[in-house]
C-alpha cells in the first residue's frame, strides 16, 4: 500500500530529527543536574507490606472488638449467691402466697422479663381503688442477709431496651418489711374507705417453676402446664377472677 | 567509553557512566517524548523521569548488542508518556467500530522537512497521535496498542485511520505533491 511508503518516510524523517533540527532549545546540563540530584537522593523506603498488613489487621480487630462490646446485650452481673426469699405461708399466715416454701435464686439470665415499669398505663397509673388496710401483728423478719438484686434488662420486642447505663441496685423487699410498719394484709375492698394513696413503680416478673424469669409467651405456656409462678399485682376487685388469690409479693424501686 | 562499559558502570552507580549514556541519548529520548506530549517542559520532565527509571532499573537490563539500549530506553520513555497522558486524562479514547481502511493517497514527502512533519504529527488529537506514534513510529501492532491503552483493536485501527486521514490532509495543505 502506498500509505506504507508514506509512513515509512514519516518514520524515517521523524526518527532522524534532532532537537536542533526541530528548533527545540533544551537545557541539557540543567536537566542533568536535576537528574543527578534525584539519583543522589536516597529512595524513600515504603513500609514493608507485612507491617501494613499488621496495622490493618489490628485496626479490624479493634473495630470488631468495639462492635461486639456495643452490640452484645449487657449481661446481668448479679451474684448468683444473692437470694430472695419468698415468705413461707406456713410460717407467715399474714402473707398469702400460693407457692410452697421456696428460695428464689436470682440467676444470671434475666432477659425474659416483662417490664411494666415503662408502661404508664399499667398498674402505676391505673386508678387505685380505695382499699382497706387491715393492720395485723408485725411479723418478725429474719435478720438474714438482705437480698439485693440488680435491675434486669428488659428485652421484650415491644419495649425498647433502656440505655446501657448501670441501673440502680434494687432491693427486693417483702411487703412486710416496708417502713417497719406492721405487716399489712391487703384486701381489696368493695367499699370506698378513705386511705392514703400509695403509688408504686413495679416490675412484673414471670418466673417458671425453676424460678427463672421467663417472657410472656413462655409464661402463658407454663401457666397452661401448671408450671408457672404467678404474681398478679393489685388486680382491681372489678377485674378479679373467680380463681384469683391476692398476692403480696412485689418489687419496689427504692 | 563504549556503550557496554557504560552500562556496566551504571550498574555500579558510576556517575560518569550515567552521564555518558545521558549525553548520548537524552536528545533522542526528548524527541520521543515530544512526539507524545506537545508541551516541551512536560516532555523534558518525562525524559528525566525516564532516565531516572532507567538508571534505577538498569540491573534488570541485559545488553544484547547495539540497539538494545535504545529500544529499552524508548520503551521506558513511551511508558512514561502514556502514564502521563493517562494521568492527565487526555488519553480518553471512545470505543469505536473499525470501519475499514480509509484510502490514503501515497506520495512523496521529499518536499517536506522533518520538523514540519513533526509539527503535523503533534497537531493530531491526542488519541490519534498516540496510536499513530505507537503504530507507525514505534512499530507496535494493534493488539499491543490495544493492551497498552486499554482499548479494543478495532478502536486502535479506527484511531489510526482517522489520524492518517488528518495527517494526509495536513500534508496536502503543506503543498506536498502526492504521486498516484
């Protein structure tokens, strides 16, 4: 092809061209000085790849650790040897509890707890019907170790978990211990009798027959199997069921 | 000092040997860079970069007779220029279908001097000029050009043909008589 001949001529002419012929003024020595300076300069050594990898690995490890720390639900650190003792009905006739004599051991896992604490429409905000407090003889409280239970973290789907701040250490108190007063026996009155209103902030805790906190679904199932322990708190007389029995065990935020 | 001894000296970081090779080939390598980069200061910088890379990598160079050094140096310079063009974003070739050869009139370039031809070549658009330089001057094939520029062979051929057509037009405008 003729164009090849033309291109060969172009190639020959261009390759034979010098800077002088092309009219290019080139600072030959200045350029050499620059090049010499660059050659004299010590090459900057890049950090070894292994150090880079190690740094990246450490960074990733740190991120994962932090993520695990923040994402993991806070564990209840209550000591397993803390005990709350249910009143024994046999020894304390003032307290009506349907359980046999049990020692409640608060275990490590308190996730399955129905939290009514945040529910403003629950018991605490419900209108309290007047009831009659029938004084009775004070029941001596055994001077054993005070049961201390840490606030369990609610993990129900409906109630968002509170901020992971350490909750106040709550004391589980028997009703008979309140205010060093004579242990009252609560009876729901059908008539209005003047009395001081006492508002309690309470948490309803369902536990199974192994005294382990359970959630609402498990509770209902265990109720059917007759393996649950039930503490309906302050059920109003109008809501009472025929089989209901008054219970006096509840928890108070101090 | 012979070329071979200069290369051996360069491998020992001998500055006199380096200067010898620089003096011998700096002009030619600057012309290589000028063909790819229009701007003379850029071409000078690229030429220096090329020599720097050459002296740093000279341990890998095996001297195999006269011409091997020039070929090695040219390759380095071309790579430097292509990297520069890519970095500046001037070498963005749109993929094209190869539409066949454009008929190019053959003729004699006797009436045109080399400087004028260089000006015509450097007047081509970046893509055409690069492919034209690589194909016509350096002697690479379309497959190699496609790999170097990250384009298809068809695009390389198309760019070359368009560059040829423009160059032909420019040569005609310069009063060159074309033989049929």
